[in-house]
C-alpha cells in the first residue's frame, strides 16, 4: 500500500511507523512539540480506552483495551478516522496552517489523487492506478477523473446541471423538484431512501440556560412540538418521527408504533398540549426574557423557513409569544456551539451517523462531555445524568447485538421521559436520488457517508443515456 505519488510522500510505501505515529499521537493527545492538547476529537471515542499496542512487525499490530469496547474496530476503521501523513499532520498543528484547505494537504493511499481543492467551490481528483484495491483486481472499474462542484444550496442550478449531464447524479430533500426531474426525464433512475443524516433536531442548553434548565419548561417544549407538522413543513411529508436513534436504524430505534403512544408524539395532540400549557404556567415561563427562548439555526436556504414556522409552532401550542429564532453563518456554527454563547441551542440537522451500529454516534450526544470523562464529543452543553451514562456503559460492554439493541431502546425510552435528554428529537426524512443509467456505482445506501467512490465507479459510454454527456463547466 503506497501513498499518493505527490509531495511530500512521492509514492512511498505506508509503513508501520506511520500507523504508530497516528495511534500514539491520538492516545497521548500530544502535538509534535510535546504539548498536550485536549482538542483531539477522536481521542475520547477511540483511543482513550487503549491499554497497550504491540507493534508486532511491519504489517501487524495488536491492541489491548482497558475495558470492553464492542464498537472499537468499526470506529477505528471508519472513514472519519483517517490516518494522516505524519509530515502533513505536524504541518497542520501550526496555527498559521490549521484550517488551510489545499490539495497539497489532501494526501493518503486512496483511489484518487487530488490536484485541486478549493473549499466550498470545487475539487478535482485523478484516478490513482497505484491504489491497492485496484492493483489487486478487487475493483476493476474506476473513472478517470472526479469533479466536485459546489452549485450552492438552490436546487434549480443543481437540477439544470443534472439535466444537462454536467453532473451524473443528484441527491436532494426537495420532494417536489426531485419528482419533477424524474417525471421529465423518464430514463433516469430514481430512488428514495431513509437517511439518518437527513433529520431535524433541536439540541438545547439543558444545563445553563435560565429557562430550559427548568424541567417543567423543557418538558412543555417537548410536548408542544408537533412532529406531524415538522414532517410536513420541513420534509414535504417525506418524514417519520425520530426517537433518539433515528428511525432508519430499524433494529435499534424505537418502533413507530411505540412512538405513536409516547407523550410528545401522540396524535391528536390535545392531551400533550394541555399538559404542556399546564407545565408552562406552573414554571412561570412568561417571567423569563425573550432571549432565553431564542433558537439558533444556520443560514442554509432550506433552513431559512425555520425562522418563522418553528417558533410560531411553539408559540401557538404554548399560548405564548416568547419563542423566536436567529440564523448565523454555517462557518461559525462549531465555534458558536463551543463558545458558550448559545444560550438556547441549535436547530438543524444532526449528522455523523456513519455506521450501521449507532452506539458510538448515540454516545457522542448523550454521554458526558470528554472534559467530564465521557464520550460526548458533540455534547456541547455538557448534558449528563447517571441513568443515561449507565445505559451507555452497558451498551458498549454488550457483545450480543440483540441485547445491545434492547439496552439502547431503554436509553431512548429514558430520553422520552427526560424531555429528550438535551435533544428535542423530531423527524427523520427520506432523501431522494436520481442518477443517469450510464453511471455505475455502489449505493445509494441508508448511510450516505459510505465511501462509495472507493468502490467500483465507472461510466458506460455505450449506454444510450451517455449521449450528450458533458464535462463539468
């Protein structure tokens, strides 16, 4: 297995020293200059519980854990846990280099070599014939070039590029436009698939927000949320209620039948709204400032309507005018969430569901924050309860999948009784896909993060639909 044939690797072999550098850097959370750093994102998820690593020889190493970690192998080898080229990893530790996106820094052992990478604009890669799965014949077919073009958030330019065959496939959550594309182009292949990364949630500040730290107010909010309305407004009817594990994980998530009987999910909502208003009044929620109910989202075009209908839904159902909303640039979201400024919380999609086993992603939200010894790397407001932590510890120690599924379902039931446990779960949607038949590729899968471009991917120039195919503008 060789690195890409570009500086600074110049096609050299991947060695055990490279693996050792990556593992030990994460295990110790230490920079090249010896400085300890608490911001190693993968440390609490993967590396914290490693007891010992025996680097046996040039191709084998053995890892011993200090406690059972059932999902460890999958987490260690998933696409988000990339092995950095050491020179580039050390380079990016420089404050002047960190956050600099350049094709020079995109270097690995994968199927494409990138010679252009402009953040939020475009990227270009050429086929790597030295890719190990291509050399051994595992993947015989692979396109010559990849073009990634940012067409913005407006579906109409995306549709035009697809219908002109400048792009070969298109995925969108816009039901109406995708239906129009399929009906106007009967030769295209169309799919709809449950996508756990297509969801709407409100992660709220359970701990320090003056209003939502009151159990009665956050429970009132949970009960007053009309999930049927959310499905219609945000997903154009292509959505289902979500528990704390998104519904496409059918063996792990609470069933739709069970959810339909749960407070907050029941239809009609008469009892939920009566209970919600009673709690709102008991807590004297009207005595709080409007800023305590200011929901934050990002300035994606598909999120702009949230600014109106989401607070209007809560205001109507709770008989108040307190709820309001604001939008911030998406580029500032992570900093905003980590800054402590978000007094209420973030409303939007919560993704990173990238494994068929949802335990690690569940723990990233519901386990204690890493500063408190937990796995909650995206638990921004440091929610934690002994009950939830107990469920999480138990599910990671259980090797029997069916038993683990029952444990995580109990954790979801607890979240339902705890106003969502810091997350107002609402609805998960279906994602619509269209592609031209000349494009041959793996998928689509219910987890769209899959590294499908690392698998067989090729264009059949003899397919009748190839006529009129264009290179991207």
